[in-house]
């Protein structure tokens, strides 16, 4: 892409371009035909690829930033989507076949010549071989990252790290049982609670904060979509289980999230064996599922008072009422 300093003749009529103050900034314009040269940024697409907690980086073999490390990325070609460009660039630069998971972010700043669209993705096949514009490939642990080439790279890394740390909190049953066993062996206290957490509100936040204060870590058993629909009825949940899990994992008060599919968390509690079981004070103590299991292990049950008027059902009713006025 030519800059203003490099472009001197009109693309329409061939006349000389001169600087003029147009649309709130200095631009090049043709005095003969009125053509205005608008400098638009180039679109770049790339992907953060992870294997076993390590990120794949490329060391550039060309300028700019020759010899420095960055993420696989490159210009979007005319006629292809940003997703297609990200997959193609990954293949060209690393030799790998990839599958995109989600959009990570869009990165730009005033005056920058590029807008960068980054995705997260997974390696699905192909050999790892540096492309012709790449010196080498390497996997790096987050705590051992090299100096990165471009201004936007640290922001990409920070956004990925926040997402990765949230995803790391979501555990399977067996993994959570092993973690809980480690807590018991170390004499540490694991707190457990469960619920739908469909539309997060202040009542949830305060409840989870109080629960976390009762031990060294808090594990939340999250009702799956099927489980919620079974006892909340048609139309629930509002938010899918993967998104509900991600929102819970983003909270500082929550250390682990486990999705369960049963009507109640009895089997999950039996596998985890937490030292403290927490429920809202709206539950009668004798009705709390898992109470017998926890107390038989020497643990305790704690009922936390709820905030009056703070409920997902109430939020839904107010939203519906506002739409029908």
C-alpha cells in the first residue's frame, strides 16, 4: 500500500496531487478532477494456536521485524473472509491445518496502517514446517514468552491469557475429583455450591463471594442446559451452559466450575467430597442435596442469606413486562 509521501499522481486522471485539509485532516487531492486519496488500513487476520498450554509462535524471516517472534498472521486477500485468511496464513507460515474456535479480538489504533483480527484455534493436522517467510517455529509457555515483534502482539497475548485462565477453571468430573483429593491431603478446605446461574446478577455475585470466604477454593457445580430445562421448564436456560460456565469462571470468587447433567448434584458431590457445602437460606437444611454425604465426611453445611428481589426469574419477568408495555 502506497503512503501519501509515495503517491504523487491522481489515480483517476493522472494530474498532480497536492495536500489539502479535507474531512478534518490533511489528505492528498487532485486539483484537476477533485479526486481525494483516502488511505485505508490493510486488514490482517491471524490465529493464536495452543498445544498443551503452549502457544505456537513464528520467527519472521522478512522485514519488518525480521528475526522477531509473533503470531501466525497475514493480509486478507480480496474475495476471502477473515476466517479463511486466518486459516490460510496459518497453513502458509506453519504448515499446519487449523480449526478456528472463536474470535479473540480486533486490534487497531489511530494512525496505524493495519487492523488486525485475531482468532483462537486448534491444530488439527499437517506437519509443522516454517513457511518461506519464516525462520523457525516454536512453542512457548505463557511465563516464558519472548519479546514480541509488533505493537499489537502484547495485547493479543494478554487477551488470550485472560481467556485461557478462565477456560482452565472449567473441569471435568474426574479432574475435579482429583483436585479435591489433593485439597484433602494438603489439609485445605474446598467449598462447593451448585445452581443454574442463568442470568448473573448481584445476588449471585455476593452469594459466591461469601461462599468463597468459607475455605481455600470454591467449586461451582453448574446445571447443564438439559438439567435446567428439566426443572425450570420450557424456555430455560436463557444462556447456554458453555457461556454460563465462562461467566462464572471469569469471577475472582470462583476457582472451579463443573457442569453436571443430572437433576441434582448428589453424584457430583459424592465424587468431589467437599469439606463445606453451601446453599441459599431459602433451602431448608434437611432438603439440601448432598448434606448427608458432606456431614458423614466430617464436613459442614452453610446456608447463606439471599438478597431480596434479586433473582433470575424476577429479571426475566421485568424484561418481559417492559417489552409488553
